[in-house]
C-alpha cells in the first residue's frame, strides 16, 4: 500500500517522518527500495540529530546509494507539498556497475580538491561523517532490534513483588535494556509483573534469557515462569 508524506522539509513534516520511522527501517517493506530514494531526494538537507530515526534512515540510504545502489521497487510513496522529483533523482546504479561508478565518483571528487587550500572544519566533519556511513554500510549484516513484552509470574500471593522486580532487573546482558513495568492482578490475590525490554537481536535470545537467567537460581526464588506476550521488530 502506498504511503504519503506532507512537506518533509518543514519541522512538522520531519516530525511525522521521524515518528513513522520509529518502528521501521525503511519507508516500505523490509529492504531499501525506490520509495526510500523518493523520500531521500525530497529532503533538501539531512535531518538534524533532533530527529533521531529520520537521521539514521537518511544516513543509511545515503550510504547504500554510494556503495551499491537500491534495486527494490517498493509499494509507492507520495510526497505532498514538495516539488516533483525528476526521474534522474531516484535512479539507482546497476549492481554490476557500482564499483565503476564509485571509481568515477572518486575521480570527480579528486578533481574538485584544492591541494593547496586549507581544509575547513565543515569539510573535516563532512569527511568523517562520510567515512562513518561507508563503514556502517560495509557490514555484512545490520544488527536489528526488537521490543518485547514479558509476563513474569510469581509462585504465590506471598511472593514479594518488589523483590521479584529487583531480581529480574538485576539481569544484565549486552544488548538488553529493561523498560517500564506494572503489576497486573491474575486472581486469588496473586499479581503478575508485565515488563518491557528492548534487545539487540544478534546479541540476545529471549528464550535463552528466560531459560538460563530468569527461571534459575537465585531468581527462581521469586519467579515461577515467564511468557512472551508480544515480540516486535524495531
């Protein structure tokens, strides 16, 4: 289904784009497509760091365009309140010619360099940002994140739920971040704890977290079982 954005160069338009990209890596689908290039080309400048999600997406698409191009067709996107985008602006290089075009681009860049001039701070910063983007895009696999909602059940109504929560949050694993929690009545005076967590997919397995950390000693003194209520890719 086609999506639409309005005046992406205004603060309000950028805010909408940033919110849209909060739970998405690309404009449509699960890979970069011409929809990403359309929105990318409509932006007159990179989003500021205030718009974290939009800035991340913009730099990622820019790196893909420099390195290998984008071949996905997408589902269609409309940019309202912006000048029409020429076909050339969204064209992507053929996969087989990416190295040749990259070399040609490097030669063009070299021809514009003033070998006897002093590099400005803006030029240094731009060069560092380009290098960081290229390094990130060169990774074989981009590590994604997921948001998980977990039900943590105590043994009985005599279990100290504050101690239970403290025990759960004491688990520290690289790529794991504990979020908000609340107690939910389940009957007979017993309450369960529902807690949010964010994980880096390549670093944390929720099943292993439950089996090897949350339901073994000493935490199983408080925790009877854990169930995954929701699991969403970010």
